[in-house]
C-alpha cells in the first residue's frame, strides 16, 4: 500500500515562511477585510520592536522613547463589507465546473457561512471518511476548548534520586525538547534544550553516577491502532519518518536529524533522550535505566516548552504528527482522562460535544490522523472551522494562527509543495488558509477564505482518489475548489 506524504524542509526555510505567513496574509487582505492576527496577539499593521513597542525613526533628533503598547486580544476585526451574504444557489453554480473535474474522484464536502451558520453547499457531508492530517483540527480545537490557559507550557525536569548518584530525567510531554545546542536549527523554533538542563544539573553540585528515565506522565500503548511501524524509519526506498513510539520523554520529536521535518525516527525516544543528557553532562557512558521520580524529590533542573498555542501552530503549519499527539494528551489531562491514545481520543470527542458539534459518526484512534482507522465527516471538519472563525469563543481563534497560507507557507507552500501555483488556483494564493491531509488514496483540504464581498467562508473537501499515492491531479483541483470560493460573490 503506497503512503505518500510531503518531504521535509530546512528550518531556515521554515523561519522565512513563518515570517512571510504573518506579513503576507495581512497585506493581501488589506482594508475592508479580516485582520489576521498572529498567535501572540499582535496585528500586522505596525512594525513592532523586540520588546513589543512601536518602532519610530528620526533624522535629526534623538529617537524618542515610545510608551509600552499592550498587545490586543487575539481577534478577527469585523468585515465592513460583509453584510452581503452568498446564497446556496450562487455557491453551487460557481462550484459546478470544478466539481465536474474527474480528478476530485469520489469527493464529499461542505461549505458554511460561519457568520450565519448557513450551509451553502454540501455533498455526503455526514458520511465519515479518513481525515488524514485534518484530524489535527479536531485536536487543536479540543485543546483550546479544554485547557484553562492556552499559553501554559510543558515542563521537563531533572530530579535528585533517593539513591546517591541517581538523577531522574522526568518527561513532561514536551516532544520539542532539543538535544542540539542553543541556537542550532531544529524543526521546532524556540525549543528548550538538554544542554540547559545539563548546565543546571552541574550547577546544582549533585553528583551524577546514573540517569533514571521517568516516562510515567503518559500511559497506555506507545503506538496507536492503525499506525504502521514502517512509518517510524521509512523504507529502504524512502527514508522518511512520520511517527515514533510515543513517550513523554523525547528529544527533537525523536528525529535522527533534528533539522529535517520528516527525518527517520530512532524508535527509542526515551533512551535517545537519556543518552543526550549523558553527553551534555560530559559522560556519554553513564548507565541509563527506567524508573520513576520520588514523589517529593528535589528538582535540580527544569526547562519549559513554548506556549501550547505556539506548539499548536507548529503542529498545524508543518503537519507534525508527534507534536499533535502530545497536544492530544494535554486535552486528555484537561478533561481528567488518562494521557493515552484512548484517553486523548475520548477527551477530544467530549470537547467537541461540549461545543455542540455532532460526533455521532466520528471515530478517533489518535490525535494526528495517522491512523488508518480514524473517521471524520466533512461536516465536523467544517463545523470545527466555523466555531474557530465565528468569534463566539475567542480562545478558539488560536487554531487559525497555525493554518498554512495558500501558496506561501507550510504544507500549502508553492515552492516546495506546489500548491496554489497553477492558472486555476493562483488567485487563491495569500487568501486561503487551510489544513491539508493525505493518507493512502485520501486527500483532504479544510480551511477558510474571504469571498470577493468580504464574507468569510469555511470549507472541507475530501477526495478518495482512484490511485493510491497519485495526487498530481487531486490536490491542484482541491486548490481550485478553494479558489472558486475566494473569487466568489455567489449571490
């Protein structure tokens, strides 16, 4: 069975794309449209200094000191011209030509006007399909609806052991913790480092003769139902990794090369992390065993992840499966469920139900969409996006910050993913924001775009292609579908 997914990209390129993402969308949308804010709550209509103040310039006088400017709350500004709503008849007429394209194969989907809740178009929208990586949208909205603080951080600790010479390396679910030195590229911008932990351990004066690995923060199986072990290291023909055995103690998402998104994984994340700490302490031969920290053990070192909202953006932008799984376990913890695949899936469904989203046909076995057993309806994908864009629950808008921008960033980039770069879809570049998904012969695109009247539309489109792994016609046609909505007045 062919399993085709995107290749990795360098961290330098990703940094550029994230910068462009924050600038291009605001610039492209301009006056009279939504103001898209970045995850830290800042808009794109000012040049901000590193300390959050506004940058000013002066030719002949000393530069005045600006007062501190408070960051506005994460929000989408009103659309001044959004009173004109599209109609189902208008949308159906506009979509008819692209829907007739055989490259969409066996398709289903839905288009919603989130301002009114009106379903503008649908086909088999209640039929459950493989969601692939668009399942991360469910994880994301469940996370934002469940946690008390979307800017909370995950903590990795080193605790003094009861036995002399033992230190306990305690995983806290932060898979972004890096074994690389500070300032060296990894796929996770702003990640904490093992070297920082090691420096704190050495500064504490606690002798180290053995490292004990505590992975008890998560429970249950380390591989989900429907996962394939060949996706850990890839095959002899395609050396790419998309998953690993899930452990609450991990470095660099368990990548063999932390600078490559889809690098093969080691498949032994906790031990790999333990060896990284030993090297950072200057003794690569330190014995390493499994165990648990004493309940009231002395914390001698700790580091913190980026805020959960930033981690979610990173997971969505580059469709990071392991990071999405770690966030799904935070949904479980917030809902009082075990931090396991089963607990996370149940907690995600409960969070969606609390948002009044009908999950009767939804089946989840993981939080990333890598399971071939996952099933989600196009309606649920569209409803999740409608909730995030409607403005009724402000915290959910953090979901939007990490969505790739058409033709610009992440899995929708034109230069590396060849998205929104042909005659039928170029007009959607810089306007459409969406999550992609692909697994075997299923291709999914779910996102939102303003139409030409400034009305925001959300959409989901699932194609079950006839040839597994052949996306040469399906994905461009899905891009064309989204571009029709962008260019549509549809009255």
